[in-house]
C-alpha cells in the first residue's frame, strides 16, 4: 500500500512539534496525540467551529474526533461559550460551593433514573478511581473484575491485562505500577459467561466490584449484547458484588441516561466524563443515596478535589446538557450517524472491500473486517497498517479521525447532512487507495 503525495502542508505543526519535544515527553501531554500510529507530525489545532477544525498551517478538516468525544454539540458552541464567558467574568475557581454546581447537579439527577446523587471531579480517570474506592469502602472487599478491551483511564490497578491464564490476576501494562496493585485486579474476556461464573464462585468473597464499559469504545467499538450486561447485573446481585458502569464515553452520548438508560439496566455506581463538561475538564460518579452516603463528609470513604465543580466547568456542562435535553436530540443524532455509515458501507459492499462500520447512537468505528467484533483479541493488529494509510489519505482530503485505528469516531450536532455527505464521499475516495 502506498500513500498519495502530501497535499497539505504541516510546516508550522512540524515546527511546533519539534519545539514541544523540548518541554514534554514525546512532545505531547497525552500519548496518542504523538501520531506514532499514523503518518507525519501531529497537527497543532488553533481553532474549531461547528464540525470543523483548523490547524496552524490553516488546513481545515471535518472533525470526527470531537476532542475524543466531549463535543457532542460541535466546536465553540455559542450557548456554551456565552455561559462560560459570563461565569468567568466573576472568577475561575473559588474552592467553595457555587450556584452553578447546584444547577448542573440538579439537571443531571432530575433527568436520570439510575442515580440519586452525584459527585463532580475533574476527569474520567478520577471518576473511575473514586468509584473503585467507593465500591471497596461499601463492600469491605478489595479485588476488582475488569474485562480485556475495556479502558478505565490510567488508574494503577486498572492498567492491567490478562496474563497466561484465561482468568487471571492482572499483569501491569505500564511501568511504575507495583505488582501488588495489579494482583488486586482479575481480567476476563468480554462475553464469556462460563469463565465469569467460575471466577465469581472462586473469588466472590474478595471481589468488591465488576467494572465494565457497557458500550466498550476505547479499543474498537465492541458492542455487547444486552443479555450479557443483564447477566452481569444478575451475577453481581447474586454474589454481593457491586456493578460499575464506566460511562465516561457512553454517558450523555447514546442518551441522557447513557447506556444504563439505553439498555434499561441499573448499575450500582456509574462514572461519567467527556460530555458532562461541555469541553471543559469534568468527570463525575453517581449512585443511590445509600451508596453515596459512604462518601466523605457523610461517610468514611475519602475523596476530594480542589478544582472539583469549579464554576466555569459547571457552566460549560450546564449549557451543553440543556441542549442535549431538547426533544428528539438523540433520535436525530442516531439517525444522522446511521445514514452516514450506511452510505459508506453500501459503497464498500459494492466494491467488495473488507470493511464494516459498527455504530450506536452517534458513535462509529471503522473495522477492517466483515465479522462482528465482540472482544479486543478479535481485532487483527495488521489492520492498523490499513488505518495508517486511511488516516493519511483522509487528512489530504480534509477529514480528521483520531490518530489510531483502535479509536472510535463521533458525530456531533454540528455535522449537517451536507457535511456528512461530503465526508462520506471523501472516505470512499480514501478507501479506494487503501484497498
């Protein structure tokens, strides 16, 4: 496979990247931004408006990364910008309670049947870390079950993978994590009920919780059958284990109540992030009154944060979530995404290209196979070479995807049918080069 000639200049981005290497490890502040899985230097983006972003070389792209998911309304949405600027006029952070936090907390809890109370934090990772601590505090047990292919942020005990056995205590996937931390985590394959049963029978007295992305979207889009999630709910109840839905991506993306509402399954604890901040750094976790009563200052499980629920972040989230609550919002988003992916899929089927596009709500993924993928180990690493070519070709045509074939894409409310038709045509052109 060969790349076409570069049509876009990356002169300014390349210069900035070389400068950034003097200040930051690898020249970036989050690893995937380094473009190591794709071609060329990373793009330095200077502005965004609607569904488009513009880099420092003045190239403009239709954006399907959307800041990795938070921008469900698109870039620089006027309602969010207005309320953020009004709020910032009075100060950025006080380290105290503020009215905007109350407004956002009320908006979420009054429109979500699956949680009674919520605690704001500053990132999805922090939300998951706090939820795990809460589960351990409630159950007085220490071990966690997670699933291969589900990502839960860079929490020490969750940056683990399965070892040599199918059901095994975790092996760290990062330097700097003590083995003792990893041993507190049991890693199972997704959608293996027999192994789940065996593990619970053997270790239930030590297991505080099972954590799962109900819509796994960090290692491909591994859409599970509802019956598997129901099975988790039943087994957690039977064995006295708490069920945590990590909805940092799916929360407010597939519906206001996230995957819990989409599947109508009640987890014990839910974590949120991304959209809840409207583009600002925000995470949250929520649960029943009974479970949340364990959190300090009401209970013995300590968790704190200086910038938690700062008024500017709360304002961004409040403005964003009022928009997504408008009648028909999620139905329109899902329909736009279905039409967009159907257009591309029909072309691939006609051409005989080995490509499928799983999608749910406004999330989609380009998979270089016709087979349904339920587990991360079903993804062929060789396909990432195809994605590398696709990513390059799309940049030349003015379409931006996240720089990894394992990452999903997002449609925003700012993507018009015309934008999506334009993008679909360009994706088809790029696929002609790949195949």
